[in-house]
């Protein structure tokens, strides 16, 4: 009886640990909006159009919306 009690306590502890770990791991893909929300926007030095930092073209004199504007500003 004592062994059964010990086993059930150990199983309960493992189950609690696993469910706690799964919720922590599972919480990340649940709210991708929260991770994506703070998108950095950069203004083009030529036309002032704001583009997402990942899509912006970085030049020597600033940030541009496209290669064409970078070439125009930095010949
Ligand atoms: Zn531009």
C-alpha cells in the first residue's frame, strides 16, 4: 500500500511537471500576434514611405524602401 501511494505521488509529480512544461512551450505559438506586434517601421530617405525594417534597403546615407531609391540617393 505504501509503495502504491509513493508511485501515485511520483506519477502525479511527473504529470504536473510535464503539463507545466507543455503549457510553457505551447504558450509561444498561441500568441504570434504579440511577438509580431512591435514591427519596426523605417522611413525611406527619398520618398518617406514607411517600410518594415526587415524589408528596408539599408544604404550608406540612410534607409530606403527599394533598391531604386537607394541608387537614386547614392549614385
Ligand atoms: Zn522610397
